[in-house]
C-alpha cells in the first residue's frame, strides 16, 4: 500500500515551522523553519536526512516562504501531497476534533482570536499562505485545545459568575493537546494496553509546560486554562499566581495591563526566578556550579510540577503511569528525579540508573521495581497532526 504524505505547518507571527511526513513514519522526510519573516533578514532552513541547507528569502513574507517551500516538497516527496495539516492554537468550544478547512472554519478560528490574540491570527496567516500556493489539496486544522474538550464542567469551569462563561466563553480550555494525546496513545501501546488505553498523568515540559490527566484517550483535566499562562512554571511564563496580583501591581507600582502581561508571559518562570535564563539546560549547569537563582528555579519548577500532577490525580480512578515528554521531560534526568521525589505519596519511585540511561529520542520505562510505571516518551506533535489529518480525510 502506498503511504500518503502530509505537509505539517506550524505558523507563528514571524516564523513557519514545517515538516513533510509520510504516513506511519517516525521521522520527517523533510523539515525546517522559515524565520524572521516580515523583515529583511528572513531565512529558510531545512534538513532532509543528513543534508542541511539555508537560503535567504528576498521577500520575507509568509507567502514568499510558502512559495519557496514548494520546490523543496516536489524534490523530496515521491508522490503528490495528500493533505496539509495546520496547527491552530485555539479552537475554543467550536472544535472538539480536527476540521477540514473551509470558509466557516476560517471564520470560527477568526472568532476565537480574542482568546489567543498572539497565536490564532498567525495561524490564519499560515493557512491563507499555504492555501494560496496549494489550492487543490485538502487543508486540515488541528487544534491544541480540541483534545481537552472532553473535560467535564467541574474541571473546565472557573468559579466566576455564569454570565462570563455563557456570554464571553471564559472557561478553562487547556493546550498542548496534540502532545498529551500522542504520548498517552504511545503509553497505551508501549505497555500492551492498546492505543489510547490506560489512566495516565502526562507532563509536557518544554519552553511551555503543562500537565494532563488522561483516561482511555480522553483528557479529564489539565493545568493550562483560558490561556497558556495558567498552571506550571515555564521558561518565561509564571504559571499560577494569586489572581489579585494584577490589582496589587496596579495599585502599588502603577503598572498597566500590557506591562503586567509582559511580566507574567516574558519575564517570569525559570527566567524570572533564576535571574539567569529560561533554558533548563543552562540552569542545570549553573546550578551545578552553585548558582543560587538557578537552584531555586529548578526547585520551584519541580515542586510545582509535582503539586500539579498530584492534584490532577483527583481526575483519575487509578494511575497506570506517569509520563514525561518535551525538551525538558525527555532530556533531564535531574528534573524527572526531583519531581518524582515530591510524589512519594503515590508510591512512585524512580530507578536512578534507568532514569539517567534513557537514550536521546527513545521511549523507556524509568520506574523502580514495585513502583507504579513512570515513562519517558518523546513527543511527536507533527506525526500526530499528520495522522489526524489523514484520519479526517478517511472518514466517509
Ligand atoms: P522544547 O520547547 O520542547 O524544545 O524544550 C525546550 C527546553 O528543553 C529548554 O528549556 C531546554 O533547555 C530543555 N532541554 C533540552 N535538552 C535538555 C537537556 N539535555 N537537559 C535539560 N534540559 C534540556
């Protein structure tokens, strides 16, 4: 059987991340990044197997980047594209699953832009640019929020007046759904339960971080909320703070809302706590050398993560395993070990040798004998997007 090929697009305000994926493959045929779009220094870089290249984009528009991508796709795909899968951050309550993109889907993504003002407009720019250069191929939107639409009301409602939910869609949505879905599907397969089977706590720890409780392929609760700021400590995002902080900063320092948004989204998290960096690798090195800010940032990160995971246990009838993924979750034995130390109340215990011995890019169990399972599972959001796009097209 011929395996189909999907172009996966993740479009930001000044970048387009792309990958050409063949159905069922764990690796991209071609992947890369167009960066600094909108300026004169725009570049397009890609790799295919061992080959890496980069070109300057004379016209740094998103459309020019998409046009420059076309010959690369033709060169590397051995058949016409079957679909283009677009990552879209916020699907609001409209979208509980992937959607074939048409005018009504574009309108609904536009309508949700108030909920994700930084992301949805950029995602739409990518959709328009790709549809212009590939008009005859099905385009599919995959939403970061869709997987969490299975949360029950007691998990997604804030304790705010009903009208704010009913009239203004203010509720918890959750993000990183593609990643939590992918790793919990994998966990079901790797443990012999079957795809999407099992009761899991999943920790996606990258620049953005979130935790999620998943039962048999359904998200029951997650740490992010109305926006991707709620929940865990992240690279530059604060995660949870006292909601009265806004009023306090306004009153005592005279800060306005844009200043406070900047503080909580760009100056906080690991960067704010450490005073050094948002990058966990760098913080681990600095902590080893005695940097107190880095040590504190790591301690707060792990403690708050453990607290979130233990809290999410309330959503599950039992626990089949704890899963670590994302750049930090997949690569940092220290963060995994410290987090699990705070979770002894669940009887979780790490095997130190297994934890430090996990190969880069490999899935592996890291729990000690007698402990509930703990796994490292590399995420692959592009693969999930490619496969969901094809699954949608296969539906009658
Ligand atoms: P992501 O957004 O998933 O690419 O993850 C980025 C984060 O992963 C950054 O904080 C990196 O410092 C962190 N990271 C990547 N590799 C390692 C590593 N070997 N040890 C610790 N953190 C790492």
